[in-house]
C-alpha cells in the first residue's frame, strides 16, 4: 500500500483539501500560554506578534516558510522583519522544528508534545509534504533505548526526493 501523502505546499488553488493537523482555538490557546511561559525563562517578552505567530503555528500544525507565516491572516499586516526575527529567535530557543533541503525553502513547525509528523522534502524546489509512514517506528525506539541506555528516545523522519511538479 503506498503511503498517504498530504501535499502541503501546492498553491491553494490547485491543492486538494486533505486532512490536516489542526488545533481548536482553546487547545491552541492553552498550548501557546505554556510555550510563552517557557520562553520567558529564556528572555522572551510576551508581545502581540509573538502570541499571534505561535497561535497560527499551533492552530495549523504544519511546516511553513517565512513567506507563508508572514502572510497568515493575523500576521499579514505586521512588520515582516519583526516576524522574521521572532521566527529566528524561536528556532534558536528550540521550540521549532526546521525542515528543508539544506537552506532551500526552510520550513518551520511548532514542536507540540505528543504530535508526530513525518515529511517528504523535494530536493529541487524545497516543497514539503506530509507522509504517513506505514510501519510505526516505536518498537525501534524502544530497542534503541534498551541497547543504548538512553531515555526518551524519539525520532523525526525526513525523506528527500523530487516532487511531481519538479520531476521531468
Ligand atoms: Zn500536529
Ligand atoms: Zn519540487
């Protein structure tokens, strides 16, 4: 059975609606407050731009580029340089997962405890698509933990390839 692929980076006009990881307003709000609390210990101040950015990233839990993030409804009217700086700082603070092929079209996704997503990354254009890995890797995580003596072993998968738009 082929893996189910949810294409995330096609233009909205020709993108088939596919199930996505979305959080309700209340769940996202609670999560954002927890993240901000943690960020305050790292020297962050709670600003409206920070809260809006985190809320967008929590409500629509998918990897997004700077351009996508900056054009989201609650962020579109804001100073894009500020948004850029916040994303860089959040990445440094370790609350974001960064995806992409080398520096090409870097995508950022909020790390949410308990959420697991694996992705396909196009080596040509940098498009990112979610992939449902048919074989769960939890047994492998347990085995690695047992063999190494390490605790809380987890994984993130990124598969690299050439997307249908780039394939000749
Ligand atoms: Zn998720
Ligand atoms: Zn491509």
